[in-house]
C-alpha cells in the first residue's frame, strides 16, 4: 500500500537515496545558451560603439557650433534628446560614419532677429544644425525675444577614428525616381487628339527600348512642358488665380507651390505653374497668359526697358511690381585650396558663367565687366547650371563658377559638405561700380556659416526676387495676394528658408519697375 504522500504525487518528496538526473543533452544546451548570451553581449558591445556620441556630447557639440557662429550668449541648448542614427560611408573614405538625429530646445539668451538678410540668420542656423526649414520651429520674423525657445529637429554627422567619433560635414544623397511608362489610349474611344497621344507613346516606348536615355529625357521634358502650358491656359481661361514660378525644385517653385495652397478659396482656386524662370515669366504676364509671377528685379527691369537680355524686342511695358521678397546674391565659388581670393584672381582660370540666357549669366558678365576683365582673359569658359558646375569644380575640371541664388543654395551646400569651398568677396571698388551702372543691385554680405566650413562672411551684390503682375490685374486680386503673403510668412518658411526674409519693411527694396497701383495703395495703409 502506497503512503499518502506517494499517492498524492508530491513532487517534492523523493525516496531515500534518490539522486536527480540532468536531462540528456543538458551540457550541450548549456554551452549553446552561454554562447548565445556571449554573442548577444558582443553585439551589444559593437552596437554601443556604433551608437557614437551620447546625449551630453551631442549637446556640447551643438552648443559649441552655435557659439562659433553667433555671438556667445545669444543661445543656449536648453535640452537635447537623441532620436536615432544610421550608419553610412562616403566614397573614398574608409571610415565608418554615423548620422545622428536629435530634437532640441534652443533658448534665446538675448533678443535676436534671425530674418536679417546679411547677418547670421535662420539660414546660418539651419545649416549649422543639420536641419531643414520644417525642422526649425519658433522663429519670429520680426525678431525673437530673450527667453523664446526654438524647437529644432536637427542632425550631426560623425566619422569613427578608432574609439573616437569626430564631427564631420554631411551631404545627403539624392535619388531620382524612375520614370513611369506611358500607356496608350483605348483605340475604341479615341478623340482626335488621342491619335497624337498614341503616337507620342510609341515614340517614348521606342526610345526606352533602344536605351537612348538622353533623347528620352528631352522627350519627357518636352511633354511635361506641353502638359504644364496646357494646364496653365485652362486654369487661366477658367478664372483661376494663376502664378508662374520657376524651374522645378527651385526656390520660386517651392514658394509658389505653398502660395497656391494658401491663396486658394472655394470661389477662386489658385494654381502655380513651373516655368523656365524670370524672362519667361515677364513675357507671360505682359501677354496676360498668367495672373502673377516671380521675377528677378534685374530681369524685370531689362524686360520693361527692352535692354540687354530683351534687346531687339518690344519692351514689356505692361508688367508691374507688387513687392520685393528676398535677396538673390551673386555668388562666386571656388575651392578653399585655390589661390582665387578676388575677381581679379580669376584671370587665366577656367570658369563657368551659368546657362545661356539665364539671369546668372547676365550677372556674371556684369561682374566681369565691373572688374575690368573680359571672357578672353579666362583660360576657358563654359555655361552650366549650378549643380553641374559644382560637380565640375569638385572634379577639378574648372577653377570657379558664378551663379545667382537665394542662400544657402543646395548645390553649394552639397559641394561644401564634401570639399572645403570659398566664396569670393567682391572688392569695394567693384561693388561701387556695379551700384552706379546697375541700379537694381544692392550690396550685401552672405553671413558666415551659410555653407558648411565657410567661416567668413562674403561681400557681394544681390538682385532681389519680386512678385509681378500686369497693369490691368484687378485690385482685389492684388490685395488678396499681398495680404495672404505677409500674413502667412511662418507657413511659407516651413517650406523654404527664403520665406523668413519676406517682410513688409523690405517689400519696396530695389523695386526696378513701376508699382502696380493696388500695391502702391496697399503699402500706404497704416
């Protein structure tokens, strides 16, 4: 008879002399277990190294950057939280790199205006903190007060040197989306124009099949331009508020896209359309094919007067200015390692003066003439856009390039993050000559720190971006645009830093053509 203890199956009671056995395979499992634990520990150790600088180190580095660019005592890093990171490598550099993302609150220790055109400003701060326009919140265009706080989503790049992580510049990579294949229409439901569409689709397919990428790119550009023009004419005929901007992804297109959203009402939608830039925009406005447009003040002056770029053409007398938006500086870029420190030093060098017919090329000619140089003084002269010119400079194919743009310009920022660059300052005598011969130029200083590694301000001249309309544009439309523009500066600035520089106080700076009567009345109001 079993004892009650055995009968109940008590697992703690064992017969005398019983010895518990380890399950078969215990030793192997135990070793495997500890091996896994060891591997996890090793991975964590490696991850810890890979993690890079900690919160305190990041905070100190950000504070140091700010104090180097702005007066000490202007800002302090109130708090900083590390949000994540990812590893990457740069071509030609074997070091592991890490881009660390962080959120911070940066407090004003003194009153400071970040919207000044030629002092360390929001562009300098954004570049410094590795942020985007949307990543800096709290800038007051009229000026921030002591105690105000900026909320910043920024980033810091580091390269690993043994156990140490060194701060480095970071240039984001750019990817281009693949083009979609055009599809032909249903042959049974073709309207007359669809026959042409079907033929165009065949051309595109054939170019793609044969791998003729250059011809295909031009083909698609032409089609996009045709579609854009057709949509613009349709919107204008329907009474929409139409706005001609500039080249895709440029400042005008970015600003115009946001204005489209802000200006639209249920009664009257707004539509923004890409164009080739200021010269085309002046022509569109003068012909009444678009309601409003962006234009450089120098190009508008030439168009209105029928001079330089518009020489030999009837003057576009019907265009009118609405306001000035922001400065577009004439910039001369070279490598920091070069001997080029003035315009005169370009004598005998290889240069890029910008695309044919562009405002940048015209400005380059004006600077060269003011410095008493000519194209014959250069070893070679080419004409490309700033992105291609920057690539040529980095590759050593040219020694410097001219271009005109709001700043910081992405092409130069990307180059400066990879190779040290220098902005060439103009001598005072050259600036005075330009002011006397071309009334639309204003002297300006590109603030130090606008581009990575450029620690000194650059003395140069600038044209300005303006909004223009035709002389018969209804007053209520002009007032609607101007009221919306100045009321929505904070929203515009989340899409482009140039938005911060838009102000009623600067709105009549360097106006180069007659003001629209409704704009004149708008700025007379208290």
